[in-house]
C-alpha cells in the first residue's frame, strides 16, 4: 500500500473496512486530520465517497465515509455484466443443469491450477499461498490466525459479484474448491457479499 497515492489508500481502506471516520483514517494513514479532510472533500466532489451520521452510545454522532457505486467500479469486476448475460442465454437454451455443469467445470480447472501451487506445503503455507492466488485474481484477500490450526480468510472484493448474486452455485463451488486444495473438509463460509454482507469470510481448520 506504500506506493499508492493517498487518494487510492483511502479508497482501499474504505473497501476493506466498509466505513471509516476521519479519526480512523488519520490513524491508518499517519497524516494530519486536515490532510484527511482535504482528500475526503475531493473524493466527495468526484462522487467516489459519501458520508453518513453514526450515533454513538455517548456524545455526538460522528461522520463515517462509505464508497459509492462509482468507486466500486474502480475495483476488479472481470466484465461480470457481460458474463451474466451470456450465462442467462445458455440457461435459456440448455436449462439450469448446464449452468451447474459450467461452474463445476470451472471448479475442476481452478482446483488443478491451485493444487500445483499448494502441493507439498504445510497448512500455514497453503493458507498464505491461497491468499496470494486470490489476490492475484482480484479478491483483495487477507488471512488471520484465530486459534490453534484455525484461520479466517477474508475476501474484501468479489470480481464476479454480479454472477455470484445471480447464480449462488458460484459461491458453493468456491467453498468446495478451498476444501479440495487445502485438503480439509473444515471450510465454512460465514459471510457472503451476495447476501448483503460487507465481505466474504471463511473459517478454515486443519
């Protein structure tokens, strides 16, 4: 993140955290309150962010900043709108089973691709390599260890969100993919962007 402009850093942080205040951005960016407000003002004029009032248990409400739909378009999306149209055409011509078959074929291809990079690695090495692969594919992934042999994988962006929202089989195949390449059945999706959550989250155990 060091090589990003301050503007890009703000957009990146908002993508990861969903909503942040001036104070929170100041701490993350290590710049002055005034500098943060200046950048936020520019981003608001560019219609990339907007603010909402958030009530606090004590004291006055605070302003939190959120990405607009225009800003969301700046993150990888893999031409998903066109993909949805093609999938709908295929479904109309060949039926629902054809869509499931397409995603199963995709899962098989990805499984073979991922396995090559994850083989002969320890569980923690596999998790780290999976994070790297997902980042290469535009998922803005991160991993945290949350217990003994237990990890949480977070995907802050979904490059195929429109497709997955229309065809939930995409999400099921991703979970199945992780189970196969990590060689553990203990993979559970706990949060999903297609269900209105901020990010996709997976609990993974070995």
